[in-house]
């Protein structure tokens, strides 16, 4: 693997106030080359790198401004897509609160990998609060190159798997990247400050089963209505 050595990247905004809540730890996981690093780089630095350079593990910090007077500290772990570091992955699963599980719309196997990771996370965390977002990246790729149907993936992720949110992104064209992180961060902040609404669905029940949920409405789901319409005649199979 042509990977970087394990590194720590610390990036802060210039906000001087501190958040009331504990740092939010987000782990970004998924198969190799699905765009995890590009998603994080787009969010942290508004940059996009064309060349794929395999990650071992990168750590980022950012203060996210919730409102005029409130900030939330975020700690983001950009994990490896390689299977070579299982202990590192387990640790990320143990210490993180939220998980961004990324697959690429032009890579069917990466969708299957997201399911494997999801199961491993739930097993690892058992009844601990766990917020899982499934990200379909590379939404800019042409229809002819897609191997995963977005509508089917959305239904599987939110209904069958009971994940908290499904969202399409393109790190390349910066679509839904900020919404992705701000959704997770705002919900965490509200939860920590005891203002969460009763529909919050990040927790597991006593049997360790996840409650089903509906994606948040403030996220731009790349105009789902149009997406559904435009894909009405497209055959999608994921099994
Ligand atoms: N078309 C397109 N390409 C993308 C997008 N995001 C990432 N890529 C490309 O996909 C390749 C892999 O991106 P990375 O972000 O390095 O992938 P990764 O998931 O971090 O890979 P590992 O670190 O090996 O696990 C690069 O060549 C990127 O330029 C996207 O939204 N659209
Ligand atoms: Mg990477």
C-alpha cells in the first residue's frame, strides 16, 4: 500500500470561545478510494485532490460555530480503507460518537463494505449512543458509470439497516459536504445540551436494536424528488 505514515493534522478555526459540550468524535470509514479523504479535505480546507493517496489515519480538529455564542469542538478521524489495521479501526469505533460510512456510487462492492462496517460498529458499541450516516459519494459520476442505484441504497440504508441519515455527496463539486457535517454536529450539540427532541434516533434500544428514522429535512438530498423522477425508468438492483 502506498500509504502515508500515521499522521495528526490539527486545523482550527479562529473562534476564541469554547463549546459547552464535550468534543464530538466523528469517524469517517469506508472502502479504499471511495473519497473519504476528499470529503474531509473539502470540509476542512475547501480543497479537492484528484490523486488517490491511501490514508493510514489522519486526525483533524475544528471548532464548528453552532450560533453566535456557541461552538462545538469536532474531532474527525479519517480512517484507512485498507484492511491492514484492524486494531486502529476498532479503536476508532470504540471512541467515536458518530460514523460517516462512505461508499462510492460507481463501486458496488463499496456499498457492501459499508454494511459490513455498520454491523461491526453496532457490535463494537452495543448500547452506546451511535449515530450513523451513510454517504453515497461521487454523485457527479455519469449514470453510465454507476454501479449502485441511489434510491435503492437510500431505502436499504434507512429502512432495512435503520441508519440515521442517507445522503449523496460529491467532494469534487462540493455538494452536501457542509450539510453532512453540520447535521451531525448540531444534533450532537443539542443532545449534549439536553435540548434534543423526542424524534432523535441515534440511540439503540435495550436489545441493542436501532430505531428506524427519517433523514433530516434541512439536508439538500440533491433534490430527491427530481432524482426519483429521473430514475423512475432506471432499473436498480442491489441484493
Ligand atoms: N469523481 C469524483 N471523484 C472523487 C470524489 N471524491 C473523491 N474522488 C476521487 O477518488 C479517489 C480517492 O479519493 P480519496 O479521498 O483519496 O479516497 P479514500 O476513501 O480516502 O481512500 P483511502 O485513503 O485509500 O481509504 C481520488 O482520485 C479522488 O480524486 C468525488 O466526489 N467525485
Ligand atoms: Mg483516504
